[in-house]
C-alpha cells in the first residue's frame, strides 16, 4: 500500500507550453470560388507525434489538415500543427505511451480546432466547426492496427547477405 502511494505521489503531468508550430492556408480558386455556388465536401486528416526534448519532457504535435473540394477542385486547404511541451514523470512506459498518444493530443485539440476555424473564416469561407474527437478510441485503433501489422509481418529468419 505504501509503495502504491509513493508511486502515485511522484506522478506528475503538466502542460508547460502551448504554441502553433506551423500554420498554412491555401485557396487556389480564389477569388472565383466566391462567385459560384458550390457544395464543398471536406476531408479532415489528423495525426500526432511526440519527441523527447529533455528528460521527462516531451513535445507533442497534433496536426490537422482540412481540405474542402467541389468535385475535383480544391476550394481550400488549411493545416495547423499545434504543439505543446508536457512534463511527464513517474508513469510506466505503457502509461506514458497512452498519455502521449491520447491525453496530450486531446489537450491540444481545442486550440487546433480554434486555429482552423479562425483560419478558414479569415480565408473568406463560412465558419468551419470541427466536431469533438475521441482520442482514446483513435489511440486504441492505432495500437490494434500496429499489432496486426506486426503479427502479419514476415519474420526475417532466412535473409540473404
């Protein structure tokens, strides 16, 4: 019981800094896109990654890419790489992986969503409201896909030199 309290007492998760690492907007059909009546279809691509910047300190970057198209024509392309510096201490490797793959991106998402909404509106398009995302489910799915790939990968037991 004392060991549990000691390990829990030393666990620390703290957001130290949040910032936009990269931001871009393209509207290749402007200004003609504003003079036609189009029904855009949007596609959202989400990815995240982390790097160690110091002991127990990680930069997590959540990248959102939104592309709006009318048929094959791109109306706009917006992308934000929202980053944060997180201090993570006292967690097991598995717990740290979940924090970096789910909790930290979920923490960054509202900031990235706001940046995208502002960027699209400043580009002359109607407000774009991105829906909430279940990062726990996305992380679980990514882990399952990685395990399935590793299970189906051929073992390198008979290679040539």
